[in-house]
C-alpha cells in the first residue's frame, strides 16, 4: 500500500458499513479520501476521529443516482487545492428493495438500477476522465458487487436486485476490455461478497427480518470486505485481480 500514500481515493456510500470501514483503512494508510454519501454527518465525524492519521477525509454530500450531483462532486475535486485528481475509485454505493419481477413496484426497480448500475457508471466515467486529465495511467477502479451478481438468490423479492448486480459483472468486464483497447494500465476489479452484517438488510426489509437473517449464521463483517480491497490495491502493477468472491463459511447458497 505504500505506493498509494499521499494519493487520492474516492469512496461512494461511505457513511456506514463497508464504505465507512474502507475509508478509515485508506486514511490510516496515508491516502486522501473523498468520501461521499447522501448523509455525510457520519463521514464528517470519522474525519475528525482520524485527524491524527497520515491521510485525510473530505466529506461530500452526493446521491450517485443524480448526474448533476456526481458532476458537481468531480468539479469540486478538480478545484480542491489538496486534491485535484482521483487515483483510486471505489464504487461502494448500492441498495436493494423488496420488488419481485412479476409483482414489483417499477419505481423500486428503477431506483435499484439508478443507484447500482447508472450511478456506478457515472462515477466510473468521471473518475476515468479525471485520471486521464492528470495523466494517471496506474489508477484502480473497484466495484463493490455481490454474490447476487454471479448467481440468483432464491428470494423472489431480491431477483431484480440480482439483475442489477449481474449488470455490474458485465460492466466490470466491459471496463477491462475498453481499458485494454486503450493500452491503459488502469486496472479494474470487483468484490462479490455473500451475506455481510451491515445496515443493508435493515434498509431493504424490516428490523425483525434483518435481525433474523443476520443471526442465522456467522456473517461476514465490513472489515472482511475492507481486507479484500486492501489486498487488491496491494497487488503489484502487473497483476490485475479481476474478481474476489467471498461468503460466510456457513452460507449455503
């Protein structure tokens, strides 16, 4: 990780869970982290707690499903005196709704694709553009996917969510192909976790249901996903780790 010290990382969905844990780890290792979320109070508090570490946190309010907010965030990065660039882009923002394919609410379908796919695409496009403007040819783009992006869940309420995550797998390979066509050394990776104990299910369903799922087995923790991302970033420049799949040992599907 030493080669990333002093460089800039963007982490979306950074206010809680995996994004929060990744932001903390990168700051501790000396990176300047632009941490964005719709609710930035937790990020601001984290920045204060990490003020003695070698890196820094710049908290930004941004809903990645809104193009104007994504564009404004990147313009801020360009103009910021101690930033001006993005070397690592970690697309962590994502959500799920209970919305079956045959009976679901189209507004919920749209919201999942707006955040999980279109938001990811817009952030990635703007990060790549900023890398090119700064002649960064060793950057890294990391997509937080899901095991739902490589196999379909049995729960019908999560089938549309799975469809959005299958799209992320296609995006990862498409990005890799486009970067190779450009002879770029920018790398692209995705991490596909199984069940991670975060606020995710509490937002997707109700407290009782989420607690029941999370207590059914020993789940992955945000720090487990953080460690996978650090492993990806620590790989030598000639190694591109395209996919990491990880599940709780007790998870069946």
